[in-house]
C-alpha cells in the first residue's frame, strides 16, 4: 500500500509520464478494434467503453490538459467514424472527459485503484451526460437517460479501469 | 486580455476544440448530401476493418482446425441422424414442391404479381460500431462485390437490416433495432400494417397500429414491402408484448426472428425481381404441363354454378388419400368456385391485371373457407380439378389437394414462395366447415 497522500500539495510532487509514439497510436487503435470486434461474440461487452478508458488513462497519466483534451478529441472522433451517427458526438464527450480527467490528475493521486475506480466511474457519467445532451439537443436524437443502466455501466467501467490501467502502466515512462 | 488568455490557455483551447466540433456537427446535420461518406469515416473504416477481417479469419481458422480435426466426438452418430433427416426432408421437399408448383399455377391464373429475392450475396459480419447507441455492424463485402446502399440484409431466420454505407471492401449495415431504422411491417394473420422501429435500448417496436385492434402475443410479423427495401413476406419476428401507447396507437414490442446480437453470416439481397409467376413458370426448367398451357390460352369462361362445380369436384380423384374420398359438399363447392374463377379470370388478368377485382375476391373466399391441409384426411377435390377441367384430367392421382395457402384477395396478401425461392411452409388451414351460403358466392 502506498503512503502517498491522496491530494497533492504542490506541482513538484506530481510525476508526469509519457508514452512512445507507437504506444500512443497502437493502444487507442487496439481499444477501438476490440470495442468493435468483441461485442460480436460477447454482447455484454458493449457496456464497456474501452476508448473512453484509454482516454482517461492517457489523460491522468500525462497530466496535461491539452494532451488529455486532444487525446479525447481524436479518439472520440475516430470512434464516431465507426458509428452511423454524426461525427463529433463521441468527440465532444471524450474531449470534455479527457480535459476533466487530466485536470483532476494534476491535483490528486490517480495511482491507487480506489481513485481510479472513482475517477473513471465519475467521468463516465460526465461523458454519458455530455453525449446525451449533445445527441438530444443538437442532433434531435430521441434518447432516454437510463439511470440504473448508466450507473451500472459506470461501475463496470471503473472496475475495468483498475485492470486495464494496471496493464497500461507497464508502458509508461517517467519524464 | 493577454493575461486572461495566457492564464486560461488550456480552458480557452478546450472551448475552441469543442466549438470546432460542435460546428462540425452542425455542418453535418445541415448538409443536404448526408448520404455521402465523410473522409474521416472512410479512413477509419479502411483502417479498422482489415484488422477485424484478420481477427475473424484467424478465429475461424482456429475454430475450423479444432472442429474439423480434433473435436470429432459424436460425429458418427450425428452423421447418422443427419442422413435420416435428409431422407425425411427429401420426402417433405417432394410434397412441398408439388404444393409450390400448384400455388404458382394458381398465381398465374390470378395474374398475381410477386416480389422475390432473385440474387443474394453471403457476407461475414466482421465488426460492430462499438457503441450501444449505434446499432450497426460491418460486413466484409463492399462496392467491389457490387453492394449498394439500401440493399436488404437478411439471414435464414429473418431480416437483419439494410446496407447504410458502402466502402471498397466492407459495408456498414444498419440493424432493424436502431432508432433511425424503419421497416414496413405487416402482422401475419390479422394483416394489420405498421412500421417497425428500433429504440435506443436496442428493442424493436411495431408502431402505428391502431389501439382498438387486437394483436395477440406470438403473432408473426412479416415485411410488408412498403419500404421498397425489404421484399414482401420476409419474417421480422414475433409479437412479444402489446401495450396501449400514449396516443391512438398500440405499442407493440417485437422479438426479432434473427438474433441481432450474435450475427455471423448474413445474406445481402442484391437483386429483387417483381415478376408474375407466368414468367417464372416459363423460365423454370421443369416440364410444363399441358393443362397449364391450356389454362393460359383458355378464353373467358363464365363461373360455374356451385352445383356443377360440386359435381365436378366430386369426380376429381382425391389426393392420394383414400380416406378423403368423401368430400364435404361445401368444400367441393368451394373448389369449384376456385376453379371457375381460375378459368374465368386468367385471360382477363393477363390483359389487365389490375382490373379483376371480382376475380380476386373469390379466391379469398376460397382461401378462407376451403384452404386444405395437404395431408389432411378431409381434403377433397383440387382447385385444378374443378376449374381447369382439362387440368383435372391431366393431373395425376397423386396430385396434392387445394393449395395449402391459396392466393389472397389483393394479390399481395399471401406469399407462396419464400424469399429464397423455396416453397412456403403450408399454413395451418382451418378445418373445412364452410357453410354453403358462403361457398355459393
């Protein structure tokens, strides 16, 4: 168990990580492919949003609002391209989530599993709320906000984040 | 001002990026050529689908090696069962093909136009959108295989969706459970029409059926052909639940016949023909009976009186069932009516198919009153036996009784041949207890 305090007190304590270009491209791409492929065989897998988890991971690890925002925007736009809906829905939602997660990553410790669960679950709700608002109000898509389903999905994504972030931690390099 | 931007540089950038994307959304929504594929979509699909194809092929290869070379437990027993099943199906096929042939002949006599799937292309499902809110799948066939937008996608169980976007080597298929999907649907027995739409939760609802109608649970829902995408008569699913909607219409939840969450192979309908069965008969390689040719050339003959028809029917040899040698009077009359109509209307229908309403009403009566089960013991004279006197003579004793499901009144109510060109399943016809007053119509 780490003795690191939950809330950072100064920027000097923050450890910023970076990733190689191959990892930066390959990990989001694999997340998108797995997200598109696995629900064919395991339908329940669709409740997870791997591109979202990758966005959050890169955002909180790099701890740069600009990087988090751009990562979210690019992953979201690519994810939009695979759907049949207007391009930009996931883009906007993930931009906000990436920006928010990186902002939070600057302030709190996101290395321990409990924080990862809370941060990912919380930002999943934000992501879904932004998506819902944009889809409903700008595009006029008839959607219902399903509380139980969304909360359950947030929890599951949070749990998945603990595992996934643990795997992805191996690829990060200290600056 | 400069301080403000330098201080809130990231927040400003966030606002700018969001603004750009919102602007992009707005442009997409307002653009008139929404059918065009955007470049980003084109790039992403072309980048992702090859990986998905490779994954699908790898998993298929692994499963193939395992299933074909290692996991062979029980194969011999299964082979024996399958052989027995093939024998049974062969016998059934003979019976059904006879039914289908007869149905086609009756359709010819009524100038019945039908849509049928004449060409399909098998495709492998290689991916999904990856989003619960966008119910689309990707298939491994694209424009190089001749696919175009708005082609119907089906499985052996039922319809799946339609081709939405076509790329070089892959296509995007919009599933019927997506909220933006719409399929013209008709309830099989009540013939009520509606529109099948998906929901955000992935359910399928049949809409626009008036709330004062009775829709029983379990009733089959078929395509109506009204959307000009899906040929008429393909299975969509069954009614799962019916609730009164908020407005004048019922809220009917339909369980899709095809398992939309576990799609592997699908068929893309690349060609739908609308022809009369006459053309089909002419094109068919099988021998054409003299009776059929004669029936087409016969001039108009006035409808036979019921009594005469009845007597004609009673002379007709029964369909290989000695027990059915005693036809009910009503049935005979009904058969006679069908035959009379057949003889009368065929030339008229040829001349002007749409101007034969009376011809199309009578078979409806026959259909509802005298539809006979092929194997039913109480199935007496055949339609061909009464209407086409020469046909009756030419028809062998093993001929099937009245078509299992005669053509319906509007020329579109009944689909005798299914989409794959196979004979339709015999409908469970009611027992022939038609009162004589109906039959005399």
